[in-house]
C-alpha cells in the first residue's frame, strides 16, 4: 500500500529477512535513551576533547576547533545489549581513522579507552577503532546531538553493542594494555559483538 506506515513487527520481519537483525534482538522505531547516572551538564565554552597516552602529540580541541575537522556522513544500524536494534540511523563526524592522523599514534598503542564524565569508560582494540565505520559523531539526522544522546560528541562503533559508543566524550586514551571499561568491569563481554551475541562474559 503506497505511503502505508509499517508496523514495528512488519518492519522487524523485513530486517530479519534482509539478514540485518542480530540474534536475540528486536527492532525499535523510537530512539531509546540509555545511560548510567544523570545527563552531565556540559559547558560548551570550557568543554575539551583530549587525546593522551601512546600518542605522538598529546592534543586537545575546543568545540570550535573540533567542529572544523572534516566529517563524513554514515547511515548504519545500532544494537543495544538490552535487545533493541535501530536501523538506518544517520550520523556525522570525523572518521576515527582520519582523526588519529592529526596527532599520530605510537607503535605501542594497542587499545583505546574512551572516557566520559562520572567515570564512564569503554575499551576497544585500536584496530577495531580504525575500521571505516567508526566515527566521532556530533550530528544525528543532520542536527547536533541531543544532550541525552551525548552532546557534544560521542564515539560511534556500529559493529559492537551500543554501550561501546560513549556519549559526552571528553578524553581518548591510547594504551599498550587493555583496561576493561565501566560495563566490561561489571561483567559485560570485553568485545561485545552483536552478531556473535557477546553480551556477558559467560555468553
Ligand atoms: N557516557 C556514557 N555513554 C554511554 C552510556 C553511559 O552510561 N554513559 N551508556 C551506553 C549504553 S549502555 C547505550 S545502549 C548507549 C545508549 O545511547 P542512547 O541513549 O543515545 O540510545 O549509550 C552508551 N554510551
Ligand atoms: Mo546499552
């Protein structure tokens, strides 16, 4: 039927048939807000994004400087470990792989730990962060991020459960050893691949 709005179940069935629904997930048509603790109050005039650890040049960006880094736009699916998946979400921001060229990564860097306020962190191997579809996203559907969804910047790692996509990003640490993050220390899987259903350490 032309113009007919698909129901949630109909849309989910289509994604399943297209091979886009990972095991144990269901489709959501809304964008849920999920995080631990309150939405941090961010003063954009004093906000900085900094990189430190195994890098050639420890650097930080003001919001004005960060916004001038060239961006790409990407439409992708996201999968939360609490079992919702959202399809064809559109994000814009610098590609992480291009971003690291601005300061240089030392050969000893093997892991990236993304830091946010209130001690939230998430860890991933550097080679995962260097994949084509990893962004430092600061726009969603063409608009600045909503405060609840991570304004001003979040990491976006579509190939992992969404807890690895850190909202309100403040610091990126490049490390020679792995440092399990907030949910990883709480028993979630260290890798978190949705297609392998790596939800917890025992699954
Ligand atoms: N800083 C921060 N980032 C975070 C979280 C958090 O608690 N703090 N929660 C993660 C989890 S578990 C999920 S599912 C997604 C949810 O993002 P959304 O609220 O934009 O849907 O953010 C991730 N990033
Ligand atoms: Mo999550």
